[in-house]
């Protein structure tokens, strides 16, 4: 498999693009051997602070972390750029580097940030000359977003509002089309499921919502005997969702990720049966 050159000749934005586009797959490993599942790659900030924000990663199949992703050519770039003393990088959950040079990644508090080396995983070499033009063209030329925001804030606000209106109108049209074929509750149920699937799991979440309809959930909750606490309704709902999705019975590791105690797991599995 071809690899990117182990040099700093190509821009870091090319590595960011590889991360955003999913070129590395959904399952990675830290330089210390910990497994990393990518739940959500985050939002490319293209500005100050971590390269990606609001990412979600699952470490060793049991520890879910939410925060920033920072990308560098080499691990030492973290300290060289002053991130170890910058509060904007306190919530970074993963340091993604092309080449791990042995340097340690610590945030301001002293906590160690897991490092993933992606150089050996990249599927193709990057042309240093072409990558700058190809990537920066996505942002409107060679000016970065923070500079545009400072130079013409009113114009940028107007553009973003207009684009937001276009996006909202498109989503509204999709909802309107769904309402011609489905009850409002089902449209809302499926929309929430897709949103909770983030980027990687939208289709599986939609299939779950189609298999387990809002009407089925409402009917099951309506059958809960009067006087049962709210926790009883919660157990039934969780049992339906987790059971239909194929997660029951839950392993101890899965229960830990979900934040469920053994007693709660027992009640949920009983409700599903």
C-alpha cells in the first residue's frame, strides 16, 4: 500500500482532509496499542483551537470521549505549537499524527492525550503542490476563515445566514415529503434517529427507526401498568431500542459505555424479554 512521504513538505490540511473524508477507516489504534473506534470525526473548525471539535471516540471499547481532534505532521508539533499550555486544547481527546516521533502529548492539566499514527494507513501519496490548491479551494481561495471573519464580518454573516436558509429550506422540503406518506410522529421519530447516528451511523439508525416504529414504542409504554415509576417506562423503552438493535444481552463493557448499572441492565433485559 503506498504511503505519504514521511516529511513536512505537504500541508497539514491534507492530513485533516484525510481524517475528514474517512480515508483511515473507523477503527484505529494508538501508539500504545489501545483500540480507537471513531463514532464521530468532529467538525472541521479551520480556525483557532483544535482542528476538529465535538468529535466522539470510543477507547478500548468501553471509554467514550467527546472533544477535539488535533492533527500534526509529527507528535512534537503539539508542544512546538504551544498546545500544552493553551486552554483551547484542554478537551482534545485524540492527537492524530502522520509520524510518531516519540514525543509525549500532554494538555495543560498534565493529562496524556492518546496519539494515533496515520502515516502507514493512508491509502495514497499526496502531491504537495496539488493538495494545497485542492483543499483550500473548498474554503474560497487561499484566505483562511478567521482572516475573512475579521476583514468582512458583515459579509460573512450574510453569506452564512443565506446558506443556512437554503439548508433549512432543503430539510423542510424533505420533512414535507415524508409527511405525505407517514404520520407526524413517525417522521419526527426517524428524524431524531438519523440525527443521533451522526455521520457514520445515520443509515443504521434509520433502519432501526423503521423497524421499531414510534407507534410500537408508544403502544409498549401504554401497556406499562398504572402506578409504575418513570424508571419502569425508561426500562421498557431502552429494552425495545437496545433489543431491536441487537445489543441485548449487554456485555459488561457495553453497559459501562452506556453508563448502566448491573441492576438497570437486569431490568432492561427483563423488559425486553
